[in-house]
């Protein structure tokens, strides 16, 4: 245990680090300060902090002010197993891991051992760095060019790991906040552009003011439904989105909805919403949903294409309504349905069959379109 003077200095240094964290000092500056704190109280040591990527299985960064070239060799190292070194083993096991003779420690990767010996490191001690809820964020380590001290500087190691956890968690939170703000700005920009486009296209064709307002309101409400779902999640469930859009036109009683659980990507939520709105509106005016006997079926599935790639097929089918004749001209709704999924390499087909309108989308399964729920991936 440090004497009274050392304890006071140690407390002072911890307060200094916490003040840096509180004022959002740059992450690496804070981590370097923590390393210097450890080196001050453990003579002959070099301290460092590794940072895990968001997946938690690969180190993406390392700060080691006493040996920056050592730190440069850490990014890209995987946690394993097998474990490359003590930091990986500590993160994986959730407990401190030591190596008193790194050069000959056969538990670890030869490249990691060489990185240490190239920098004169003989012994090293690593601890996991965790968030308040126990998630691994990285590791804190102390390296020694001579034999590791006895007794171990456990108090300093624990303080270093704890302070590093505060710093990394604060940085992650700030980073998430920036990403959220950037995403909101991006979505708002796209939303305004979509509203202006809808207003412009809806006004074409000599429509009356009443008809314009009715059509415009419906399309904007479809947009609102899309963005409401996205504010609650990073993606939207296709079944829930479909139910919301068709609810004013008869809902489950008139529209059958079937398909694998599917999460629509943010970039595809607006196209799906607008297309579903156009289909439901058209069906209520002229198609199957304009009569009591009429029905519509919405379905989707994933399948393997000819070359083995995973693809996605979406269908809207009407039946039991009045006979359908092709329109004399193509309006905004038709144009929208044909072009809405071009950005995800989707092929759209609209057929005015006598027994009812048919609409299909066929697109490659991609991150821009969406993804199947985990339980559906085996199908």
C-alpha cells in the first residue's frame, strides 16, 4: 500500500483524470494520462490501453505513450481463442492475465511475443476494461523491461482499468450521440426532399385543389408512419409497416399479410411506405378494396437466385374486385412504384390483370434493403 503522501498524490491524479473525462477531453489524451499515472506509481513500467471495436472481438486501437510503435502493432489483433496475448486472454476470460517471461510463454502467439521482445518487454500484466454494465471495452496493461515487481501493483492496475473504463464508456456515449444527430439530420434532409418531390408530383396533371390536398395528405402520412417506426428502432418490421399503411383501407379484414419476419433497412422504409400507400389507395378507389367482396394479399419471401445469391421478392395481389383496365396515362403513383426500388437494384413490375392488379418487387438481399430475422435465416 502507498504511504499517506503517495495516497494523496494518487488521489490527486485520479481526480485530474476524472476532470478530463468530465470536460470531454480527447479520448487518447485521457488514456495517455491514465498510462502516465500508472507509470508514475510503478517505476520501470510502461502502461497501455487497448480499445475493442464495437463487435467486441478485435482490438481497433491502442494507446501506449511510452512505446507508440508497440501500440501500432495492436490494431487488428483478435480476442480469440486462441488468444494472441495477455490482453486478449484477459478480455476473453474477464479476469487479469500475466506473463512473467513473455519471450518463452508458449500460451501466446509468436508474433505477439516478438512485438514485446522487440520493445524490450520481459513481463506484462493485463486487465479487462469494462463498462458499468460489464461489457468489455478493451484492456489495461503494464509492461516491464525487467522482472515484474513483487508484490504486484494490483491497486494501480485496478485503478488504471477502472479509469480507462470511465473514459471509454464516456467516449462511446458521445460517439453514439454524434451518430444519432448525424442520422437525424440525414433523415430530415431526405424527408424534406421527399415531401417536396411528393408535392411537386402530386400537383401535376391538372388536379383540383381538393384532390391535391387529399392525395398529398395521404402520401405525407405514409412518410410519417415510416419515420415513426424508425424513431423506435434502427430498422422497421415489414409486417408492422404494412399493417400501419393498409389499416385505413380495411386492415386485416380486407388485406392478408404473410411473409418471413423481415427488418426493413432505414434506406428502404420510405420506398416501402410510399409504394404500399399508393397500392392501397388505388385499390380503395378503383380496385379490390373498393368492394365488399374484394381482397388484397401482401406477401414476401427470400429465395436463392440462379447464381445462388440470396434475393427478396415482394408481391401485392388483388382479387374479387371489379375488373381492372390499364389506365390511359401513368400518374405519379405508377411512376413511383416503378422507380422506388432502383437504388437497391430492385426490379418492379406492375400488371393491370383483369382479375386484379398485380405488383412485384424482386431485389438482391442487401444491407440497403433489409435483413431477415435470425430465426428465418435457415429457410
